[in-house]
């Protein structure tokens, strides 16, 4: 099973997985819902605006019909941005035939605070075979052949083994696990912390500052993640600290770059000129709301929220964090 794979979403991660899996011999059908983008992809065989330089193999079918993707696929991988995830699943639902689904989208549903898997199960049904993929996986690096590792979390062992078999290759080592919630929370929360890492870079505060900040950021990830049902061990693994380090240091990280741009060019100007979706914007608001709902203190998250949504000065927020009464480490 799994010889024919449908990939929903032709952004950087969708194209990266397309190239990876086509090279392994799978037959891929790639879905792009926006007509102008679809036309460019079909003509140029690449995404020149968001992911230039990475060609889509000629054997890959590119379509705007989600019906075609679902009906021709043994396995479905969803890589659309989190804000478009629910809409995509609702379109998928009309034609869904029970295939295993792999969620490659990281983030939370802003209006509800739900993980992507919760959205999927609410829209489809509780007993479908699915998994979530996360880890230190900057798309450009993997598409360029640089090795990394990731984890697929599933409730069914057989589903995890299936996705591991499909994805595992010489440049991407796949581990399996059962902590679906923990893997998803880590993949979403690291975007919040990465924005702050970019602010630190923009201010030129150095490695000591950034290392101390990321350590405390990991603590907040564990704090809210375990409160929401994740396992602490998960946050100390690939989909937690692994993804956090990558997103906080990589020059390709949109969230880190956004944080740096807050200092260097200004938030409004950067968002106006940026063509990419900054997932951390939505994650920050979602986790801030969740922290208030479940009454948990997340000082760094609150500072990032105030910088983004209340135009608080980063220097002022750093002062607040540094003068808080220290607690036992």
C-alpha cells in the first residue's frame, strides 16, 4: 500500500516531500488550489515566488482538483498552512475513501486552539488512520539533500510503520512514536519562541542571551505541552527541542526572520513585503489565549504577544523578563 501518494499543498514543504518521494519511486499527484499558482507550477515546474530553484519532476502530476487527488491516491499527505487546514479537510471530506493521512502542517486552529489532528478528526471521523510529522525539517535544506531526522506520531503502530516506510531515506531518518498531542504542540509552539530568537538576533544580544532564552523557551513548551496532555520526553526530542533549535537559528526560518525584521525594518513593513505565511503570528495568539483559558503562566509567550499585538517595545519586554523574580531551576 502507498504506491500512489497525494500531496495537498504545493508550498516549500509540499514540493520537498514531492521530490523526496518521487525519487523513491512513488507516483505523486500534487494539489495546488489557487489557479494562478497552479498555472505557474504546471508551466514552470517550480514555485518561483516561494520556493525557487527546486524543480518538480516531470512525472509528478499537478492538479487543482482535490477530487482527483483523493480518488487516485493510496495515501494522502497534507502540507497546507494551518490557516487553510480546516478548509482543505472539508474539501477532502467530500471524496475521502479511508486512506491513511499524514499531517505535515504545524500549527493550531486560531479560533479554537485545536491541534491539526483534532481538526482532522472532528471534520472526518475518529477512527481514521492518520499520523503527524514533525522535527527539524527546514524544507530548503532537505530539498537540497542535507540530512535530518523527524518523528511520525500515530495512535496505531501499523500506521506509524507505514509512514516510516514511505518517508525514510538516505537524507531523512524517520522515528515513530505515540505522543500525537506532544508532537503537534512542539511543532506549533516553537514558532512562538523562534520569533523571540529573531528579535534577539536583530538586537545583536549574542549567544549567551539567545541560549538562555531558548532554554527558558523550552521550559515554557514543556509547561504548556504537558498541561495539554503531551509527554515531557517528546519535548526533549526531535519535534520539541530539535525543531526549536532549527527554527531559532536557521536563516531560512520565516518566524526567526520575522522577529529579526521587527528590529531591523519594522513589523508592518516586513509583513507587507513578505510573501510567506508567518505561522508564529497565529501560534502566538492561539497559545496566549490557551494560557489564559487554562490559567498557566507563560512569561516569554506573553512578551512575544505584546510585541506583536500591542506594539510593546522589545527592549521593555526583555527588561520585564530579566527583572522577574527568579524561580528555582
